[in-house]
C-alpha cells in the first residue's frame, strides 16, 4: 500500500526566502500533531535562491487535503501569501517505501 | 545546521519500472544500517510512468558520497544499470528542518 507524496516549490524574492522558510517550519511544527503526516520537510537549494522546496508524505491524499482546511494551515498560508511570487507542484508521488517512514 | 538532501529520478522503460523500484527498496533496506542516512524514500508517479523518484536526507554530503562506495551499493548499482535509460538530479537540497528527521 503506497503512501501519498508531494514534492514542490514555493517561489519568493531572494530577500524573502528565509522568512518563507521560517513560516514553513512553523507549518511543519503544526504537522507534528497530525499522525497522517509522516514527513514534512523544508529545504532550500543553492541552485535556486528564490525557491523553498517542500517534500511531504501523507497516509493518503484525503489526509493531505483535510490538512489544508485546518485553521493553523490557513493562518500560515495567509502569512506566506504576501511574499509568494509563485508555486509549482514538481511531482505528485506514490511512495513505494524506503527508510524514514512506516508503510 | 542543515542536512544534505537529494531529489532525483532514475529512468527506465515502463515495463522495467517495478523491477527498479524493488532494487531501490533493497538499497533503502541497506541504508537502514547507516545512521547518517535519515531518509531514503522510493516513489513513482502517474505523471511519469518510466521514472522512479528517490528522496534522500543525509547528515552531510560526505556521508552520502561514502555510501556510494559501499559494496552493497555497488552491487545494487550493477543490477540496476542494465535497465536504466537515464537519470536526473532534480535538486541538491539543504534541509532546513521539519517533520520526519532530527536536525
């Protein structure tokens, strides 16, 4: 049984990148109470200084969708919106398994 | 202190995808003994039926490089080579944090 995964990036002006990272780290903190969310990792890359990358693993797609309507998530989305210049879903994934999650 | 991350894909003919997934799951199994490897997750995507995606998180880049010369890794690379049609490093990442790893 595969898990539901997402890999995407949020785009900002370079000067706003660290601010977005801290907002997303708060989002990750709020995910720590959600058992259906196994992975929610925030990254940057020297290759793209105006992007913040998010890799997520959820028990299923519905659990991910439900999380978007949580008040904590909505508040963070509102805080991020003013500095976002774009976003891209790079891949929607079926997680076959590996190290770091329980299937 | 960020961790070292990689997100990439390995390309095969569609018929060989599941075979590659199982080889990479074996690789993930062997990573379970490596403390410096926190995440090694194998995924597919309906969007790209000839690709297998790997998301990795390591304590640092040297730990990742060292793993490539392990005998277990070399054996798996040899087994995968005949069916690989290509590979792409999508992003080299600095993992800022989040849910699923310990910084």
